[in-house]
């Protein structure tokens, strides 16, 4: 009887806690389904003390000790948050104080502070075991000021002549760094071979291409063609720092698959740093992207990156709670069309002003449960519902900081509601199917159609939710009757056991 009673107690719990099954069968995973966690290698995790020579954590422009072994040790941590891809700052051998990886001295060697080629191979292998992809950042525009080629006989034409330029120039010395002459056939071939080297040696899945607009398009066209012959479905993610969508989209002709979405970043970081901002300009960025890009769903969207003050800093300077602001910004980031890219430390959230203050060492002890849960949940929702990775993007309402969007893919529809306003707001939605309900996935709310055919959605200030549209279930009377029956049977069993126990004592 006692075993029966235990079983009866467990049954209701299992029924209430059983996971809901997604309505749409999963398709084969492609790049638009990924979510990226971007890491500055030197500032993430020190996994091996053997390479800590000349390390000074107190000096913001010195090496701090982060390495490839440290990333390997934290792969499960990254995967637990739900990320499917890691993107690394350049790991190639750099000059002194080149902790960021941009001052390359050897294009086919691993920076000794980061580890060895064997470590790089093992990192990719361990990531692939966890069904995660790996992207390396690849620099082709320039070298370090101390590169041996500068004094090597026969390589006089490997660099453009030093000149002072303004803006983005294809033959100017960016930040005073020696500018590679990519029109030179020998330079081109060397860079092609270097790109092929890392793919063949480590089996990486993509390159993030630094300073695309500083290099002639003809080079990128040949580079893209060469790389694509080395590994199928290899991603080329270009970095064109420009606020104009059309200017960035013009580089599609080079064969680069996708681009880091700077126009998104510039608007989104300002929109979400404090309440009261409309989301109208963000939707305009999407409309421009949809018109100009062949594959707008592949754009890399972000709120934080290594060359600007942290989003946390923007919120703090605006006198806001960064946790609240991050939760709204992340919800939009993960539900808008494109690939979400999250800078390491967002989950803490790491603070910092302009570089190098925004490149602090990751502190794994300073976790923030709210942000961790929000990131995990958003990644989970995005993975479960293809409408968020493949669907269209329709604005239903956008006024006074309250924005409501709809994403549809095949027979699946999702509603994203974000109240970036300073007070509670309500909106009546009409462009939804009859006899349906909106089930909230972040706040567990439920919105049903009213008698007048409207779906009345109320959102408190500075909150966001993601809803799945499904048939109105109403009250599940059969389930309720079953649970009540089980509970009555349980009570009866307890009474029977009690009576039997008393008789035994007598």
C-alpha cells in the first residue's frame, strides 16, 4: 500500500511538469540557426600556467593569461547557456602587447601566450564533440609594426607605402599598422595558403574577417572562392564598420556570406540603454536589411563588442539597472531576424568603458542568475521554434516604446512583445487567427481572444515576453477530473493505511 501511495503522489507531479512538445518538426541545422558566443582569448580563462610569461593582469594592455586550454575547460559552461558556436579573437602569433590578436607576426603559428597548434586542434575537436561550431578571426589587412617582413629582402612590395589617411582606405596604414599590399600576387597567395592552413589543420567552421572595407573587393572575391573549395559550408562573416546598410551590402558581390551588423548595434545599444526610446528605428534597420541583403537572416546582430564601451556601461551612465536593460535588449537580439552574437561577460554582466577598459578578465564567480536564465531560455526558445530563425518579421504595433512583432514560418507563428516604455501599456491585437491563444514563454502568461475578437495584451514597463500562438485549449476538464480522481484515490489510500495500522496495533 505504501508503494501505491508513493506512486500516486508522483503521478500528478509528472503530469504537471511534463515538457511541452514543439509543433514543428526540426529541419537540418544551418548557419541562420546558430547563436554565437564571442571570446577575447586572452581575457576569458587561464587554463594553463605554463604559458604565463610576462603576464600582468594589472596592466590593461598586457597579456592577462587567458588561453585556449581555458576555453576548452569552459565549453560546457558555454553550451549550458545554449550557444551553438564560439567565435575567437585572432589566435595567430602576435607582437608584444598584442593580447587582442590584431598585431600578427606569424600567420601560421599560434600565439605562445594562448598555447600551441595542438591546443587549437583539441579546442575545435572538443567543441565538435558537443555539436558546437568554431569561428576564428582572420586578419588580412595589416601586420604588427615589428613583423620581420618589413626588413626582409625581396618583400619591399609586400606593403603599401606608409601614408596618413582619413576614413577607410584600401592602401592606408590603419592605426599606424603596416598595410599589406593584397594586390601583390605573392601576398595574395600567402594569405590564401594561411587561410587554408587553419582549416585543414584544425577543421574550424568559419572566419570572421577583420577590416573588410580596408581591403580591395577583388581580393575578397578570390579569397572567398579559394576558401569555399577547402571546406563545404564554411562561413565567411565580414566586418565592415559602417552605419549605412547599403554600403555594407555592396560587399556581397565578393562572396562573403554574411556581415557583422553594425547598423543594428548602433541603434539597438542606444534604444535599450534606457527606457522611453521607440523601437521604430530598429524596425527600419530591418526593412533596409531585407531590401539590400540576399540573406538577411545571416546577419550577425550584437549589443556589445570589443571596440566600444560595454552595453552595461551605457546603461549605468544613463542611471539604469543594467540587468533590466540587458533582459530587454537580449530578448530583442534573440528574436529578431539574424544570428545573435553575445560578447563574453554579458552574462555577468561585465562592465567597462572604451577599450581597453571593456576587455576585463572574465570573472566566473560573479554570475548573475537572472541574465543566465534569460540567455538560456532565449537560446532554448530559439532552438525549439524555427519561426525565430527562419520566419518573416512583421510589425504589429510600435508606439510609445511598446513594440509587438510577429514571426511566421510555415504554420508556426510567434509574437514578440517588448515594452521599453516608462509605464504599463496595453495593446489590442487583431491580426491573429480566431480561436487561438498566446502562451508566454518567458513570463508564463496566457492571452485568449475576447468576445469582441481582440487579443488584449498588457505589458508592464521594461518587460518583454515571447508568445507562441496555438489553438485555444480552454480548460482541460478531462485532465482536471483525472487529477482530482488521483488525489481522491490517494486520500482514500492514506485513510485505508491508517485504519489498517490501528487494527494491527489493537
